[in-house]
């Protein structure tokens, strides 16, 4: 029996999401599929059975069958009623009824084995599938196992819950192939839940709660998100279907294991050491049983244990009566070595109306915040607010506001809403009410629903207070920019906020408003953007401004737009420290993203990858929108490591931004997607993405071409597809705008695209001169210089100057390799290899026939096969065959490569 078990990869095609069995399993005669309830064993067994090409005979014992001897054999006999051996076996089973323990029992057992073996021999070709095999009664399993040893050619698939390979030989054969059904990955859960039309963050939440268990995910899909209550657990239990499923899963382990798992569920970060102190020497064996059942993962690098599905912990905690839960928290408090977590358990063990527990929770929240444990700080600060006596309104409001801010910093929207409601339900001041609503808006991010109502409530609370109104106008400006795509309106709102804040003498809000105004002015190409930002930078720095909303961060972003990555990096590092110390997850992600893009621009790919990975990881473990981190991950991965992973990030970012109606990061992720598709030789697909970027930017009236540099990418795509006039028009318009705005940093990439256009028109000398000059001006941006040298190599090759082409390709390859831009290094190395392998004598080059040459020239110019056939008066099939010969002779694989190798025809 193979051990450990192979994992079964899961994927989906059009239609339902189905597990897919590994290729080597298809040749196995005996397969055991195992996994927890709801994991898809039945579906996988059915799919594997159908793929055998034989009729499937399915047995499905139930829980009531396991204690009745020979029930499984009777089901087998009744499933094949036309066979004489089946009738004889059924009659023999009838004779055994009520005769257990008789002197002739061994003889009857031997007769049943003989008859079962005869039935399997007599049965027509088939695949035997035994579903829910954990309920196959032991007597039937023993007989069937013996008979199957004599029927080695019979395919058998068993599906059961917690059997582990290596524990004992399986009844279906000692050489059975054991396959663990793995959980579905996040994209597969998204596909499974697509009929529910859930927002991406809801799908992410369900994936975490279900652990990728498809049945559990479906049970959770139409249930609103539960919020924590005063006892630190879900205020509502799982929905009935999910409770039943998790209950069945938990019933796979003894009560002692469930008791230990309950203790783990009540701790926010259970580890092996804590559970060992609670359970003593038995802990290891108990945890092993939980792992065997797929309930727990105890192999975390930091020594913690994690439920495979967070819904397991929810069920364990919520099904406890309140008194019992408090007793267990008291036990955990006595065993915890961590002072903050000990205080958490002490608070949860106390009565909810004990004011001393509120003070303890507030103090513990401060310590959690100071050490950077911001998720715990958010929970503790909410507990402190909830346990503060309602007759102490000022203290309650203060603690509730702290809880909202902690939740906002960590992106914990549910706790933010609860804490905000505590403020709004009290007789609080306008400042406090606006503070709560603003923090709630900040915590909501892209998940804010009913924005108009929320803003209206906040503006009513701010009536007569220009300083408070200014703060709200800033949030409305952000909303208008990101979600409505109305940049001019957003800029006007930021300007109004600036005027109101200055009137009120509120320098903090003035700085925030000016920063937002400068951000929008830059995008819109307003000449005062720099002056506005300078005004913001001249004001005193306030600790209450989120780090990613400071003028210092915007100045770093503008330095990046101006191709000054080192200046940006120098400004960003201290901001990252501030964001991390503040525990602001969104600000930390934004600073990490800016650092990743700065390092990438400077050619430091390894550092860029590190920052991008940290931003993505922090995003994925909080409630933040995935769109911003996906954009940065796509750019960095595609340049530094793997384009396939980069495309996954870009597509996830596009999907997320569409569902969240985030127009800013829809443009960015579409740009990343188009850039990657173009770089991997798929210009038609790139065109669709990049033209949508253009449409979005035109709709929003974005003018500055230095912020998102899609223009040269789209122009290059036009060239690759033979749309030369469109490329020229785009390049001319963009060059004029860049010149008018003083954005000289945009010009080298435009020159690269212009050179490719020149080369497509046969002007190789002009193209080479442009590219050489552009490369010389990009020495401070090594990756851009490498791309330009690679374009120069292609151009020189098309101009039949192979020595120059090799030199340019070698320089590009050296640059990309030195800066660890691995995908680009592979592309350059491939280009160089083709140049070095090709004959240096032009006369020795593979010759094309006149017909092949003419066909290749038309294809290189962007003509379709049908257009070429019409021009040459031949059939489309003749064109296809001719181009196949051309590709073979020239060692090409696509029209994109052909366009860089053959001089296009000019009509």
C-alpha cells in the first residue's frame, strides 16, 4: 500500500467543479479515495468509474448497515439479480440469518467466500464502486476482500472517510492505490460558487471557513457573515446544513479529541505547547487522530495548530453553553504563558457585565497593539468597549472609537461595524459620531455598501462643523475617484475639503485634503499638482493621518512616476516602519507595493519580489481588497520570476476590481494583463485588455501618461497586429501630451514603440538609431534598457545586420540576468541562441520560394489567411500549408515572431 498517499489534484471544466484523478491512478485496478465528509469522494469515485470505460456497479452502505453482518454482500447480490451466482449467494445469506455463533459458522463463512468469488467471476465486465465504504459491515468486508484477491482483473474503487494508508491493508487489495481527496483551491471554490454571484471577499471568506470542502462551501454560500459577540465567538451558529456536515466530520474522532479541539477553538492562536499542557501526555495521540480525520493541521512552521476549515472551530465554540465556555476560558488562562492571551481568556471567563474585565481587555489591547499583534488588538478593544458599563458614556465612546480604529487598521469590517454601532447608539458628540463613521468608511474599503446613506448620516452629524465636513468630503473624493471614476468631481470635492479645513484651522485635515487634491491633479495633468503637493508637505506631520494618505507617500509615488526609483525608495522605508508600528494593514500593503514597484523600476528584482510577496500575503490574510496587491504581484512576478503566475494574479485582480467596481485598479490590472500577454507573444489577447484600459482612462479623462504607462504597450500591440496607422496616431498624441506636461520620462518607451513601427514600415536604419539613443538614455533603468536592446536586436535582425543583432541581444541577456529578471532573460537568451545558431552568410540562410516569400511578407504585415488567399488568388488551405513551411524553414512559431523576421509587404 503506497504511503504517504498521493494527493488528488482538483480542477474544473465548464460545468460543475470536479476532482480530477492523477494520470497514474487511471491504470490502477484498485483505488481507495479518502477524505472528510463533503470533500467530493462520491463525485470523484463516480468520475473515475466512468473513465474506466466499463459499466459501474455502485454499492452505497449507510450508517445503519455497519452493525448488521453481510449487509454489503446482500446489496452486491441484489445488484446482479440476473446471475445464478447472485441468486445462490442471496439464498445462502438468508440461511445465515439468526445462526450467529452456531458450530457450523466457519463452514458457512467458507461457503459465502466461495459464492462471492464465483459471483465476481460470473459478473460481466464492470467497475465496482463502493461509496461510503466506512459503513461497509466488517463481515462483508472480510468476505469481499478474500474474493477480490481471486478476481485481480476486477477494477474496484472504494470511497471512505478517514482510512489512512499504512494503517492496515485495505479490504479491496493490499496493492490498492490510496488517494487523498484534497480541498478545492480558492479559484475552484470561486467557480463552484459562481451561481451565487458573491463578491470576491465573500468567496475568500467562504474558502477560509470551509477549508476548500465543496459541500461545506455550498452550505455557507447563502449565509450572511456572522459577527463576533461579547463572548468572542460567532453570535449565530453555522447554518443547519453546515452544522450537520461539520458534526459528521467531528464524529469521526472520539470525545476526548473533540474536547481538546474545543480548547484549540477557544484560543486565537493555539499551539502544540499549550495543548500539551492542557491534555498532558495524551495530547500527541489525540492530535494525530484529529489530523487523520482531516480536522487539524499541526504541521505549521511556528508550532501553531490550525483547523483545516475555520467553521470547525466555530461549531466547537458555539455549541458550548455559555457557562461551559467560560470554564474552558478559565482553564486556558491558567495554562497560557503569553500575558496578553492570558488576559484575553481571563476576560472571556468573566461575566460580561464585570467592569474589571473591560479594563483588563483595554490594557491587553494596548499591549497587543504595541507588539504588532493587530488582529488580537482589534478583538480585545472591541471586548473592552462591549463590557464597558453603558452609564459611562464617555468611556464607552472612547473605547468603541478605539475598537473601530483597530478594526480599520486590520481591515476587520465586522468588528468595525459593531464598534461603530456602539458609538452611534449612545448620546455622543458630533466629533465622536463622525469619528466612528469615518473609521467605519475607512475600514469598509471596497466592501462599503449603501455609501450614499452612510455619507449622508455622517454629513448630518457634521452639520455646522467645517472641520468635520472636510474630513467627510475627503472620503467622498476617494469614493468618487475609485468607485465612480469621476476624477474631476473627486478633485472638486478634495478642493472643497481643503477650503473648509483651512477655514477651521485644521492643519491635519488640510494636509489630507491637499494630498488627495494633488493626487488627482497629477492624474488629470493639472499644472498645479506640484504646488498643491508642496503645500501639503509644508504642513506639520500629524500621526493621525494614515501613512498611505500622507503627502510624503504621495511624493514618493510621484518620484516613481518620474523615474526616480531610488528617491522613492529612500522616502518609503521610514513610512513602512510607521505603517507596521501603527498596525495599519492597508497602509502597510500600500507602502510595500510602492517599494516593490520602486525596486522593480530600479532593476532590483529580488527585493521587489520580497516586497510584493509580503503585500500579497498580508492582503490574503485580512479583509483587504485583493486588487491592489494583485496588480503589483502581476508586474513583479511577470518581470522577475514566472509569467504564468503573473497572469493568475492579473486575472484575479481584474475579476476582483470588476466585482468591487474599483475603476482605478481595474485599469491597472488590465494593463498588467495586457503587458504580460504582449510579452508572451499573444498580441490579439493583449489588444483586448489594453484597449479596455484606454477606454477606461479616456472615460475618466486621465491625461498624465506617466502614471500608468499603457500607451507604448498598446502601440506595440498595434504594430504586432499590423495596425500601423493606429499605432502612429496613438504615439503622436501621447508624445504631444507628455511634452506639454513636461513628462520627459515617458519619451524613451514611446521611442521604442516608434522604432518598432519604423521597422515594420521597413525603415530599419531610423529604427535602429531611435533604439540606440533610447537605450543610452535608460542606463538608470536597467530593465527598460534591456527591453529596448532586445527590440534593437529584433530590428537589426530584420535589417539583416546579424552581428549588431547578436551584440544587442547579448547585452540585453546580460542585463536581464544580472538583475534577475528571469522571464526576460530567457527571452533574450532564446533570441541570442537563434542568432548564433543561424548561418552568418546570408546566402546560406534557408531560402524561401517566391510564393513562400510573398505569403510571409503579407502575413508579417498583419494580413489574415483569407486576405492573403484573396491577394494571391489561392485557397485558404494553400496559404496555411505555405505558412507552415515558412515557419519550419525559419524556425518560427507565431506571426508575432514572423513580423520581427520578415519584411512586411507594402500594398
